[in-house]
C-alpha cells in the first residue's frame, strides 16, 4: 500500500500519530475504506484574502430605491 494511504481501521488506531505525520511532512494522507479512497487529511493552509475583495461586486447600489419599478424590469408570475 502507498505510504500516503491508510485504512480506516489503522487510522482509527493511530489517528494522533497520523496527524503528527501530516503536520510535520506537509503531505496529505488518504484514508481508505475497503481499498477505496474516502477521506483526505491534509495540512491547513489559510488563504490570505482582503475582506473588501471578498465583497467586491456583491453590493448593489440603488440611487432612488423608492421609485416604482419599470414594467419591463419586473418578471412577476401573471
């Protein structure tokens, strides 16, 4: 078996050891169930993103929100 793969039963018995291995090596570990991959344990890597960039394009601006909606802009069920 590949050294980066482990069965569920072995993972259950040695979970902390595998966590330390993944943390120190930086390599992921695939957990298998009856020989089929079912889980991947990998080191956490935070994604550095600017909070304003996350929101860019998501805010809608209405200059006059109390104006009636034009007929061609409204798709209501008739």
